[in-house]
């Protein structure tokens, strides 16, 4: 049996956009690698075949059993979905750890190929965000951004601070298709094909966004 790909993320049945993203990404990765198991380490409310619900951020050392499980699974690679709220530990005073445990996890699994996909990369980073992203990029092998502007804005942010820009950032477009470059004339026909020409509150050059969203959003 080939070594598995392990994903770390929130996961259904939790009503969480990142959990749903992970579920679908897992399907795509499994389709690409049909002979390699794709497993998930999730928060304690995750569920399903090949899902290990062991992330308990009420414990300051939540990352230790996660690192142990990763090493036990002997993965081909680890793909981690990141959003600050998913990995924040709060102490008895209600003070957060600034995702220190997440960085500890990356240190603990530095012998395994790691991909981190952050879902919160702002164009103008706060000092905390800039420091965290810098440390995260130091520890991960590959960091995936969703838009090209996030990458050049990261360079803008870091250059302004006199910091070196990480060279392990790749862009995997998320959402819109940059290869579908329709002319305005084609947009007119698209609006008709989709029935959006009958929507009086849409501007004539707007086709619309097509997709779905959960009831909790």
C-alpha cells in the first residue's frame, strides 16, 4: 500500500467552509491518486471514513497528538488547511496563543513534506499576520495562495518591513477561472444563456457568480 496523503483541517459534519473545502479537495486529490489513501486529521467534531478527529484546541498541547498521528501514518505528504480560528488556543483568561501551537506542529513534523494552504491572506497584513505568515513560510515546504495579488502584496508587505520575501509560495487559483477571458460581446450572450438578462438589478456587464453557499454563512 502506498504511503498516504494526510490532510489536516476542520471537516464535516461541522458547518465550516474550510471543512467543506477540505472534503472536496480530498475527493479531487483521491481522484488524482486512486492508489494512494487520502486521510484526514480533523477537529473532534469531524467524522467519516479515513477521518481521525483528534484536534482539541481546548488543550494547549493539541498539536502533540496530531504530530504523533502524522508520524504514525508515515505520510507521503501532509496538506494543512489554515485559518487562524481553527488552531487558536485560549487560556483561562481568554487570551489566545496567536496560533503558536500551529507553528509548533510544523516544527514537530519538519521531517515530513508539508503543504500549508492559508485561507486568510490579506493584502495589507497586520504586524501579527505578517510575523505569523513569515514564520509559517519558514517552516512549511510549500505555501499555497489562492490569488496572484496575494503573492505580490506579500512581497510589498515584507519589502516594506525590510524582510526577505518567501520563495516557497505558489498560487493555485481558487474560484474564478482566469483562463475564461470573455469579451464584452460574449458576456451579452452569456447573460442571455443564463437568464441573467432578465435581472433588472444587475449591470449589463455583470454575468454573476455561480456556485453554492452553506446556510450558516
